[in-house]
C-alpha cells in the first residue's frame, strides 16, 4: 500500500509560520510506516521550498503568498485575501510522480481554511485518477455538516476521529490498541530543512473554557509517560539536530507530571529551546516550576491570561485569577526572566467585555512590562460561546476567521464587536507598547 499525506495551502487574510506543522499527519506517517506502508508527504506550507526566505532564530518566518480574489461572502472586507504556500505546479508534479498511490489523505486544521482543501482536490482530480481520497482533521471534526455538504462528492471518505480508528478501519488496518499513549514520535524525515520541531506530551485539557473546542476534539485528557516522552525528545534531537522544540499541548502544566517531566529534561542536558504557543496556565507556575523553565531555556513563555477580570474568568473558564497571574510573573522574574521576555495572551471580542474593557486590561498589564500578544476572537463551532452567540451549522466557516470576526460579526446573526477602525487602534496600541519595551531595560520588578 502507498499513501500520500498532504497539508494544504492556506487561503486567508493573514498567515505566518508561527510553528505551524501538521502534527497529526506527522504522527500518522510513522504509524503507517510501522505497518510497512509506503508514505510520501507534501506540506504545502513547508518554507524549505523557498530557501531565500528569512528564518528567525526561533524557526518562525513569513509564508510565501499571492493575492487572490475574495469569495463573495468576504467581498466587503477591507483586507487583501491571499493564498499562502508552495506553487501549484509543485503540488501537481508531486501528485504526478506518485499517481500510483492507493490513498491520498488530506488534513485541515482551521475551519476557515477549507478553500485549501478544494485546491488540492482540484489538482488531485487531474493527476490521481485511481487514488482514493480521504479528508480528516479539525475542520471536519468541528463542522462535519459543512464538510459533508462541500466535499462528499469529491472525496471517498471523511473521518473525524482523533485517534485514527475510523481511518484505519476504512483502509483495512487494525487500530484496536492504537491511542496517543503508544503513538510513535512524529515523522520529520520528509523535510529537507527543519527549522523547528513540534510535538506533544498530552492531548486534551481538564478545563472546559467557553471559547475553546479542545474538549470536543479530544474528549479525554491523555498523556504519554514521562520516560516515553523524554526519550522521544532525545531521539528527535539526535535525528534532526534541530534546537527549537515546540509544545502543542493545551495543558502542559499541571500538579502531577510537570515537575517530573522538567527534571528529566534537565538530565538530558540538550542545547535546545522550548516554546509554548498554545499558552501556559499561570496557576501552575510556582517558584520551582519557574526556575526549571528558566534552566531549561523556555523561551518567550506565553501565559494564557486572556482577560484581567476575575468576573470574566468566572463565567468563561474558571482557570485562573489575576492574583495567580501576578504570582506567576513574579516567580518567573525571580527565576531570571526579564519582564519583557514574558508574553501574555489577551483576548479581544468576547460579548461579556467591551473595547474599553480590553484597553483597561492593556493599561493594567503595561504596568508589569510584559509583552502583550493580542488575540482576536474566533467563534469556534461546538463551543459554549458559539451557541451563546446564536451561531449554528448554517454559518459559512469563512466567517469564523479571527482576522475579521470582531469587526464583521456574522451578518444577520452577530453584530460586530467593534469597528474596523477601532480594531486598528487597538492593535496599534499593543504594537506601540511592545515596541516601547525594546527601549527599556528593566532591572527590578517594582510591584513587588
């Protein structure tokens, strides 16, 4: 058996390679190989096809893009719409070279990136006449009705299972005992140049935040053993010599395994940096964890604060108080971090808050000299907030886009949270503040 795995290009107003890798497909590649299946892999967002692009020390960088026509539903949006990824000719030639494949498996993460799937299917129709096509990932998991209505006539099978059991049953493989705890390491052998490694210690989350669909995608929290995961990191480093390791965990920190995991990492004594784009719950950053993070070279630790209001936390996630955030920042600074080396996620667009509330949060956080990373709300299907907003499965996923939702809303269903001009002022405020941090050297933490 031969299988093609494809991570499609992105159609969006904005996209940047901030450690975006198709981790599910990378796991699947090695799982299929253990069944003696030939695997070929095409990541349409692989920047190694464009070696002249600038690569930052943390491995991130710009994705190549071209301006394309906006779909009708987005025609009034005052932003340019772009296609991000490798040239279509590269995709076509790759398919022609592998037109003996039995299966083509496509994955898609964001619900509003489904136009990339359509492009892949159009090219596959010309080049892969005998290959069966399967579609999976977060997109069909969160909006199954849209996926079926849009692609049923273009693909042979759509699967939504996060543990590959549906997929394996379809292609005739045994998946009885297959779950995340015995997944092999992700397969990075397909990449010519590797700027960073993404991996996971766990899937799932114990929290059930109203704006997050983690519980719908991964209903149960599952983690590998500490020994297993530490060996995985050690092996990946030795295989690739890549020094940037990125956690995709939704809940990396907890009171049970974090300390043990970090001490085992220390024993490895590897020259690597750790990154946490999905955010860390400040509640669990005590003095010991902060010290371990600093010693392990956790770079730009990103704290999932989201809002400074305890009232808003109480009705959305119940995962943290502002006092716990303050303690975490103090612990990180005492461990050796400078305030501007710490990032804090702040969410804009919640119906419980106003634009003034967010500006108030920004002003409050500015007193701590931490870097602020503004997140614009995207209404995620199957979440509590999605239904509270009055949204349903009739909404085109293109309108879920976080680049436009808070100033565009969903016509006929959700009013804009702010105007386009107000959003630009908010983003400028954050940009100017973060720029000002570069001009300062903070030697002490005055609040404590």
